[in-house]
C-alpha cells in the first residue's frame, strides 16, 4: 500500500498547509483568487481539485486521485 500524499502545488513548490494559512490570513476562499495572486494553480493545474477540497474541508493532505473519487461519488 502506498503512503504517497498530495500536499503541495508542484509548480509553485508551495505546501497546501502554507496555502491554507495564506487563505486564512488574506480571507481567500476561491482557487481563482489564489491564481490571481499567483499563489498556486497557475502552471499545470493538477492541484486545482485538491485546493478546492482544501478550501472546502480545511484538510491539507490527500490520497492521490482522492479529488476525482469524491467528484464521481457526488454525481
């Protein structure tokens, strides 16, 4: 069983925990606002679904593919 986690924006080399703190300190609640400020999600975009989950749940580490599994279960 893999212990890999998704916990950072690869392109910006920022941990989700740091991004989450930034969101709280700057009253940010959308990926689009983070993108506008150049914090994350402006390169490859792979972190976007995880950032959305972070904003929704407050969690900062996820299993690979977890964001896609949650999306398919909600439809």
